[in-house]
């Protein structure tokens, strides 16, 4: 279940991660395009970490990887494995102190390598708020193709938002070169 990249370890959540999870998920800029609202209390974070730590990445549903750099928890990558075990959706969140350094892209690529090469998935999808240009750029840099725009698709935090849809196929990812 451990995924390693050049600079990162992606692993199961552990109880001490609640402190760092609460910190980065309490940042209003981090929460802006996410389903949760800031702040996230330490009690809420403990419950989230306990739930995330109990997941199974080989079973349908969401599994969240804790992203670790130099033994410090810096974010998370979530995978929602479809019931057919051949498709998944991916999402990511990173502590602002570690943004802009290539960590999110490295974490996403590490998870995609695992999903395609180890789990044998056919397709991984992602979606983001159309205003979240940083996430859209990251998805495109890591090999996703923009597949569509759903106008005013999601009602969140008191407003309708447009969703950008992305996807990457195993046949694209497993080419001799990928981003």
C-alpha cells in the first residue's frame, strides 16, 4: 500500500497526521474549491484521520493517501475506486507551504503509476472547479486530457460552479514517455 517517488512517500493515514491535516485544511485558500469548509478542528481532523486510516485501496470507494516529504505530512491524494475496479477518480490537497515545488504533481504521478501498473486500471478521471486554474494546470501537466465542462453543475458553498472534467487512459499513461 506504500507508494514511493523520488521525494515522497504516500501511505495510509496515522493518528499523528490529524494535527497537520487540521492545519492545512483550515486554510481558507485550501478549502475554497473543496467540499469542506475551514476551519477544520483538531477533533474533526482526528475523526477524518481515523476514517481515512481504515480504508482499503483495493476496494471500491474512496481511499486517501497521506503525502509525506522528509517525514513530514504535507497533503493527501484521494482515489475513488469504481465498483468495476477498472476506473477511478482522483483528487489532491497540499499544504500551501509545499505548493509550487512540484510535490502535488509528483504525488499524482506516483498514484497514477500505481493505479495503472499495479492495479491495472483502464481510466482515471478528475474534476475540478473551473475557477481552480492551478489544479487544472496540474492535471494537464501530469498527463490528463480535458474532456469537458459542465456548466453550473455543482451547488457548493452557496453558489453554482462550473466543473472541468479530465481523464487519462492506461494506454496513454503506459506509453514509453509520459509527463
